[in-house]
């Protein structure tokens, strides 16, 4: 007798297929020795109308500093997730802009990094210090957290996802972004737009 499939298996396969498809293009590849697997986006911004927003996944894990994290603790706040790797040139370039946007919108939003494909925390922590990033990042070396986003998946590195205060995905940016773009998005989402 065959065992039944886990209900998320199809969604995970779709997300993996999307990541592999995107990986076939040129751009930001994975760290040395990993064979790539992700690429940089072109800065495409996707906004979702409030009535059509899919729920954001609950993320749990450990931060780069070894602290436990649970996104349920951020309920009622706008959350900005940024998927990055220390090996990714566009991620390194945009890190100061993300840090500045986080400071500029601290009264409206919480920024959380999702560090992916780094083989250890040392390189990631070095980039955080170098760029002056004051918010926490989840350590996700194998990309498992990324697979939890079947709607508007983070299929490029970097990717930034904005979640509204009701826990729904409001926007996604594939590729490098700017402080002005993020501040504008947070202002709009916090205002219910």
C-alpha cells in the first residue's frame, strides 16, 4: 500500500521547480562549490491588492546570533523579509539601503533577513556588521524557509517580501531594491494600500 502524500508536497515541488527554472538564467549564483541554484532578479516589483493577498507563512528558526525566532511574535506589524546571502554581490550592495529603510520605518515595520546558502554564520555576520544591519536574520543554509512561500516565492536572490499587518503578502521585489522603494512600500502597506 502506498503512503499518502503530504499535502504540502505539491507546493514544495512547484516552488523547487520555480527556483530551478529561475536558476537556469544568468545572475547571482550560489556560493562556491554549491553549483549555483539561485539567480539575481531584475528588480521586478509585484504588488498585491488587499482583497487578493495570500497568507504569509509562519516562519520559525534560529537567527544568525543563535536566538530562536517565530514570526507569530510579529502579529499585527508590517514585516519586511529580505532573502540574502553573503556570497551574492547584489545582496551586499543593497544591504546598507535595507538597513537605512529599516531605521526609517521602525515605527511601522519590522525587518527580518533570511540568510540562505551560506555554509556558516561567520561570513553572514561579517556582512551584517559591515553594512550596519540592525535587524535580525534567520539562518537558513538549505533554503527550507524559502519553500514556505508558495505564493509569490522568493525565486531570486535577493528577494524582498512585504507582509501586511494582517499577515498577508502585500508585495515582492525580485532582485536588488532601494531605500526609497522600501520606505514607500512600507508606508503604503501600513496605510492599508
